[in-house]
C-alpha cells in the first residue's frame, strides 16, 4: 500500500465518522475504490502544478503525491471528493428506500425525513467544501493568470449594445451613468 493510501484512508474514515468505532461501516476495499476514483477526476477538475497520472485498475498515482510540493493539496482534494461521493451515494440509496410507510391497525402513517438530512449534508458538507476549495485553488495566482489571458481581449471593449454601433463614439456610457466594459 502506497503512503498516499495510508494517509488518505485514515483521513476519509475520519471524515465519514468511521474511524476508531470498533466495527467499521465501510470496508477498506470500498474506501480504496472511492479514493482512487476520486483521484482519477482530480486532474480534470483542478489545475495542479504537478501532472498526475491515475491508473484506476492498478490503484496507482504517479508521481506519488506525498513526494510532490502540491501533494498535500492533491490528497486533501481526493479525500474531500471521496467523502462527497460517499454522501451522494448514501443520499441516492436513501432517496430510493425512503417513502411513506402505512399500517392498517392501529392506523400509523410514517414519513421518514432521513433523506432531508442527507440532502442538507450534501448541500453544506464535503461536496460544498470541495467545490469552494476547488474554485479557490483554480483561481489562485495561476488561475488568475489564465483568466487574465483569456479575458484580456475583452478588457477594452466599451461597446454599449442598446446604443448600437453608429460610429459616433458614444459607446462607453449607458443609462444612469453605468459604464460598460
């Protein structure tokens, strides 16, 4: 087992509240599957300084994230993504199993709200944190340079569409002194 697997497996178990509980809810093989699958998507989602290659079938990541300068970020994102995938799977299962339960006698009508709480976890849990951190990481210094390079041709565009292109040069100020860039 590679060193990134030891580190990330412990972190993921902790995030899923499955560490040190005696009997684990998730088998190690399932968590390893989640981690390598999450790692596969990271180079697509995130602009790391290192170029990572993930072989899902062989359970390998090269270069080893532990030895890279951006390795801690890679491992953190991998764990967050795996936790998010776990929550999404739990929510799907809950949504499929959830429903209305009725008994004939004595009349009981029960609607479970477990899915509602899982949805709240998806909305404010690891999935949200992953997306926020991913955006922040991608739009850091390198990300800003990329955005600036893409958007720079449009910086001097002061054309205000409602005024039309009459050639009169009144393209920079719209109604209510709003400037268009």
